[in-house]
């Protein structure tokens, strides 16, 4: 089973992905936590960690001051080289899921959806590349997309460039339209967020169990 967490910076995706991982482990489920951006072909042959490593408690470091607003690279064209790179990574990930994640619940921090927000995806060629990648990539059992309004993100991440945050927000909104299987959750208020996410996970587990039972009966 594959559960993915995607979302704009400051939306709470990493915090909630770790929370769900810990929750599932405490409930006795065979859960594994994966940082998607660091998954390489070598990881296919490495042992999966039995549990997430605990870090020693320490005071949270104060955020570093920035002389200039932090601005990541704006949206760029999806070139043939980048497309082939993603296609190769898709094949690697499919092999990883098939070989290493059977009978497990994989929680991924980020997914392909986050990667696609950095590209324009406007030209006919880019749309073709996206169509091929959508056909090739595995569909998660539960894909959560956490998003908040730009003004909220800028309060949480004041060192980010406002223009970049607004552009990223629009790109994530577009991704939500491109992938109808994605469940979008607004995180402008963290109030009942944990309860909402756990309920989605619970529903996904029930669906997965029901599908397995129906398959056995056929």
C-alpha cells in the first residue's frame, strides 16, 4: 500500500507524513517511511529500516537570518533530458515498490506531484511528456496534497520570496487538477488537520482491505 504526502513548502506535509508513519507503527501495521527525493536505484537493494531513527532531544535552532529573500528556481520547461530522467526514476520506483514494499504500507514524504510543480508544462511537447509519465507512474492508494494560501505560507516561511510562493501555489493548484486521484487538504489552519488526515488514512486502509477480500472471492 502506498500513501504519499505532497504539498507546498510550509504546508505541514513532512510533519504529518512522520506522524502517520508513527501512528501506523503504533497500531501494529508494517509501515515504512521514505523520503522520496532521496530514493535512488541503490536503495532497491538496501535493507528497509525497521523503524525511523530517533534523534536525541535538543533545542530547536533558531531560523537563520537571510539578507535576501530565499528564492528557489522558478518554473522551467520540461526538456527531453529531464523527461527521460523522470521516466527512468519511475521505472526504478516501480521496481522498488514491487520488490521491497509487498505486504507493507509505504509513507512517502513528497512524490512526483511535487516534482512537476517546478515545470511549466505548457507546450504540446511538455504535455505529451506529462501524459507518458502519468501513464508510467504508480497511482498511490492515498495521495494527500497539503496546500495553504500564499499569505499563510509567507507568515510561516517569511524568508521565502513572495513571488515564488505565489507561483508555487498556482502550480500545486494545477497539479491537483491534473491528477483527480489526489486528495487536496487545506492547511491554512492546523486545528483539526491531524484528525482529518488520520481519517483519510483509515478510509484508505478499509478500501485496501475490501479490495483484497473481493479479489480473493473472485
